[in-house]
C-alpha cells in the first residue's frame, strides 16, 4: 500500500493545478491492512476545486485502471 500511496502522491503532485498534496490517515502512520483506504489532501487553491474534481476521474483513467 505504501508504494501505491507514493505513486498516487507523485502523480497528483505533478499535476499543474495542484499546489500541495499530503498523505494522511493510516497510510501515513503505517497502520494499514488489506481494507485500508488512501487519504490524500489535495490543495488546488486558485482554481475552482469543483471543476478540478470533475476532471480527476479522467486524469486518473489516463494512467490507472480504476472505477470511480
């Protein structure tokens, strides 16, 4: 999980809209199991965060095979 979290963190941090990105919760403390989720804070200050959120699934689908 930690490697995947780093990969997602790096992916998000490299998006031009993202000002800051932080991983928090169980992954950041190392308390994960097979049912753990990935909690990421994404700061997109200066742009409409609603518009960014609507683009996020498409951005992820370009790199990952995920279902939103």
